[in-house]
């Protein structure tokens, strides 16, 4: 996204840089993938802990003690109907037994996730970790040196620490290049008074940028006399000679 020929970067900041210099550099694929394994591992461990808890619940639900606890609860709160209202007692027993069957079936299902939408919370992070580990293990020096990118996953279920894949630039159309600060951008020989980069913070907070034009929000009645806030920023930004602003930077 650009305005007046200058990029508006993530967060809505308009950035003006010195000609021919880039404030960012690409990060090698091998470096990013290795660092990302920590995040893939977090998601895998979260899934394994959740599964372990569900396995424990399954064992408890299938145990004779669980059934006995349900029967004891029924006896405590409805046992009087055994003699005072046998039909009601029969209905309560049948209801408890249906609940017991349902609880046990659900516990079995929850503790044995399948490769479907209900089991995505487990298999998504497990498969993502396995895939990343496999690619890291088979990485060649040539591939490791390629620039890395991040492809956001469509199904984020179970993906909390890292919600996508680390790939090489060009491998997928929607994969966004991963960059880091270019510490060689600044000329340290220049005095501190020499501007080398310019950021207009929260530039896009008030507007949408459509075809290079600023589209502001409609005026509300309490902003008409006079227009204020974002409505004052819009004409200022539109009237500004951004090329003169860019000329403030050292060449």
C-alpha cells in the first residue's frame, strides 16, 4: 500500500527512506526455520498436554468407580422414589444410564482425535511440527540461504504460537517475505542532526487508502464546526508536497 509514492507499512506508518537504500533485508530461510522450531514445538506440546488430559478423563469415565459414583449420586438425591414412585425411579435410572453411555462415548471420541475438523486441534500442530522438522533436517546450504517468507494457515485450530508455514520466497503466491532491520542502512559517519529516515506514525489511522487517495470517515454533527481530528489531517496531508518532505533526508 502506498501514498504519494511512499509505502505505508504494517501498522499504518508512512515511511520515507533515502534513495537507493532499504531499511530491511531478507532473512535466510534456514535461520528462520530453525528459530521457528521453538514455536512449532510449543504448539505440539500444547496439543500433547491436552490429549494427555483427555486420555486421563477417558480412563476415569470408563472406570467402574465412575459408574458407581453416578449411581451413588442418583441414590442420594432420588433414592426415595424407589418405593414412593417406582415409575419415576425407573425413569431416573434409565436417564442416568443414558448419560453414562453418552459420557463414555464422548470421552472416547475426545481422547482419540481423528483427522477431521473435530480433531484439528491435535493434528494441525502435530503435522506442522513434523513437516517443519523434516524440512529442517533435509535442508541444503543452497536452500537455507534463500530468503524466507511466512504463509498464514487457513485452519488455525490448535495453532497458537505460530499460525502458518515458513517457506522460501516465491514458493507460494500469498507468502509474505520475512525481513529484519538493515543495520547497514544508516550512515554512522553522518551527524545525528542529519535525517536519514522519516516515519509518519499512525498515518493510516484515520483513512483508507484507495488507488493512492485518502478516503476519510464521514463527518458527524459534532465535528462540523469546525472539523477536527482526522478531518483536519486529511486536507493537510493532501496539500502537503511530499517530495519536498522526502528532500529533507540526506541523499
